């Protein structure tokens, strides 16, 4: 994951678009939640989004098995 600061000084991260990158994002969010730097609402949103990403990958894999 690459991290960079925005104009306000907060750190934003761009996830590496691999399964390893997705795991990194999820574990980073879990660490932030445990450390009090994130909210349950944000953690839920990240988890839901990652589930949708996994669903699209699963669909692609199913498609390529059929063709």
C-alpha cells in the first residue's frame, strides 16, 4: 500500500490491487479500529466494500471456468 499526505496533512493510502493488497487494507483497518483511530461505521464500510470486490473476482473466475 502506498501512503501519501493530502493538503490537510492526513495520510491517505492507495491500496495495491491484489489479494495481498486487499488483506493489507483489511488488517490496517482492523488495527486502526483497535487503536481507536477508526470508527465501527468506517470498518463496516471497508468490510462491505472488500466483500463486493471478492464477489466480482469470484464472478470473473466462474466465468473463465465456463468459457
